[in-house]
C-alpha cells in the first residue's frame, strides 16, 4: 500500500477474562462483574504483515507480546443494539480479552426508548465461529456497563469510564435504514468532550465508506452507495458527516476508519487492506467486521496513523 508495509497484531484465542472494575454513576450494570485480567492463560496471537496484496503470518506468543509492549488500557465504546458498526466493537472486545497487552473497559451505548433493551448483546454474522467469539467476549463482562447516550449525565459517565485510559475505540451509531434515532453526531460530541476533559488523546473512530474522500476509484458500487446515502438514508449521511466533523475538528490524536460494507455474510480473511490516498487500490464492497475490529484494536494499542482518515476492507481482486 503505497510501497509501505503495514504491521497488524491479531489475537486468535478467546477466553474469559478482562479488567473492568469501574461502575461510573449514571451507567446501568448487573451484578457479578469480572475484574480479572487472565494474563497467565496461554494465549497465542499472530503477526500479519501486508505489503501490496501479499500477506505473511508469523505466530507470536503471549510472552513475546508482554516483552514487546506495555499493557494498554483501552475503552471500547460501542452501539449495543442492531448495528453493523456496533458489531465491530463487539469483535474488538472478543479479541482484546485474549490479549495480555490489553486491559479492557467496554461500554455499551444505546437509546433504549427507540432501540429497545440491550440486556442481551448479540452479533449479526453468519460465521458460527465469530458468533461464539463475541459471545465469549460479552460473557467475560457479566457486569458490562450500559449507558443511554441521550441521558443528561451521559458525558459525565463517559468521563468517569475512560479516566486513566490510553486510548478510546468508538464504534457508534448505525447506518441501518431502519434506525429511528441517529446519534453518531451526538455520541461523538460527548465522547470527544469526555476525552478532552480527562486528557485521553488517542481516538480510533469507526466511520463509513462514502464519507469524505474514501480514496476508492470510480466504480459502480461507489456510485450506488453515493446515491443510496442521499436518497435512501439521508439521515445516516447527515449523522456520519456530523460525526466526522466533530472528530476532525477536535485536538485529539484521532484515526478515522472508514469501513467498506460491514455485511453479516463476509467472513474474516485475517488481514486488512488500507487506502490512505488515491491510487492505493480498489476495495471490495463488503468487508469483515472481525478484520476491521483487529485493525482498530491494533491502532489503539500501537498507533501508526495520526489525525488522518483511511478506508479499510479487502482488495477486490482477492475476493473469490
């Protein structure tokens, strides 16, 4: 990609664990919180190097990860009800619990009045292995905090939740046509203000293809999505634009991650291709939620891109 090698570290084994011992005021939580970081488990990860469509994978032991990096405290804020973008956040949780270099603080966000209850958190993918991974990740936090993002005390609750974190990963809102409440703009505003108050600098934020310059070359899918955003889901387009404006107008060390279509049918391929400028290549319309999650987690742990936007997915010629 532009002649530069991209290095991503992946977690492959999911097991119960994590560290989330805070319960900010204004956030709902159930009893039985798991605050244990299972760093003694024999987790195995892989290091994946992507260079212009060529990928090599080398096993990396949990012990090696500890030697290479300090433990990062990362808050994952995600839409918990009916959201492909929120599903990416759920996969980040699933991947992070088996990574000894991560201390995780997940926070489920929703608007219960219009979206319904998030007492049971599920993921919309066809791959049973992916469903099982997310189920294990959510189960690792039986006392996972829930927050109504529209509540008056939401920003204060987020401030308390992210206090002391090294980075925040945000997978907010939804592009779904069926959504009655659009809260990407509102949610990002509160997250950014909370980060500024608490001095948390790193934000890895999920956005969408078709917003700003996504560096995709002209093609049929790009034209279709351009019209779909404007004619079918103009509310989502307005909301996505508001979110990106909030993020890029902040003084944070942000990375805007514009994902291709996050479809339930697209299985993980173990790597992520990145467009950083025009001419970097052409991505397929569909992308794996699990792969996008791995890219975002890695950028939260070991930042390589600063105050920029990228588009992520898989190169079209690699799709079967």
